[in-house]
C-alpha cells in the first residue's frame, strides 16, 4: 500500500485507482467486453476474459493503468502521502478588565490518509463485530447514489480486499486545540489572606475539528494508515493559582 521511489514523496501511497461503481449489470458486461485479454483455455483455444469477470452492479470499477487487460499490482499508481504540504498554528487572545481569553488553533493541509478501517466498518466480509451505521447506505438497486460498494459475504470483485484509492481520503484539518478563560481576582480581595495574586482558569483541550475526513480523527500519524485509530480525547481543566 505504501512505497518510496525517486521523485515521489517518502512513503507514498501506492494504490489501484478506481472509477466509481458499476450501476448495472449491463454496464459490467460492456466494461468487460471493452477491457480484458485473451487467455488459452484447457482446449488450447484463445478466449476473451473480461477485466473484472466477477463484477456485478454495485461493485467498484478498477482502472487498468498499464493496459494489459488485467487488474494486478502492476496497475498501482502513486497517489500522494501522509506528509502534509503545509502545517500551521496560530493563537488568539484578549483581555478585558480581570478576564482573559485565549485560543490556539493548529492544522495541516495537503495530507492524505488511508482509512482501511472502512474494511471493518462498511463491509460484510466478516460478521463477528459491529459495523458503522453508514453500512445501511451501501449500494443497492434502490440506492444507486452511494459510494459504498454493494454488500457481499465473499467479496468476489475484491471491493474491500483490493488496495485501492477507495480507502484514500483527504486528511487535512483545522483544530481548535485549546481554549482558556481565566479571571484574576482583585488584589483588595486577597490582602487579608496575605495573597499577592490569584487566578481562576477554565480550559478545554481538543475542542473541535473541521475536516472532510470520514474517520474518527484525521491526525492518524506519520504512516497515514488508519485502522480505526482511537481519537484524541477532549479534556476539561479547572485551575486555581495563588502567589503569596
């Protein structure tokens, strides 16, 4: 799924390209009549074999990159990497009388992630764990607008077992990393207790994330492979600081 080569980003995703879903068996037949190769049968005769002979309506359409009439690892293409093209962070702050407010944002742009967790959440190949509710939107004759392949126990077309760009997603994001609100007590309130200053603060970490990534968390790490990585937690903190 990943490979490094000269001229490409380090640890680039190396995948088979897809071209949507077949919307009818007639489209499958037309595709296989147009794309395929001749093979020699048991009788020594040449016969035509379609490029995706096991495909049906609702299956992924794979692109024959090298044009040999077969879908193999030789059809893989470089499709970017998890290394972001840009990283950024900025902080906002303001103070009004005894109140102070600050917020820190951080994010990345141009990063990609291979969300292989969709194999477990959206396929019906194995039946020993829970699925995502999105599986209810899988392709069917009455739901042809879906981008989730049809459900099948044995996955004859290799929709979920093929290392394809169906798993590849944009992992760019903008995250409100921290927000803090604090109040500094007036000194006249503290004099009797011989306290020089005191401050009460309330903060929250990992407040919100804006992203188009469909997984739990777009920040999946340097290898960019997301096997349903557990998302970072949102935490709240209350603090009271004294100086004597």
